[in-house]
C-alpha cells in the first residue's frame, strides 16, 4: 500500500463514519432495544 492509497482509504473511512453517525444519531434506541428483547424471548 502506498501513501496515496492509504490517504484515500482514510478519507473514504471518514466519509463512511460521518454518514453512519448521521444515520444513527437521531434514533430511539430504547424502543428498538425493547422490541428486540421481546422478539428474542
């Protein structure tokens, strides 16, 4: 892996992380967790 590839991969990872944070940040995890618990039981 050369430096250009490493920088590109790092930039791509940062983009993915910011998109994931934007998608997951407004979530209501208490409701999701309760639903998953009920279904799991």
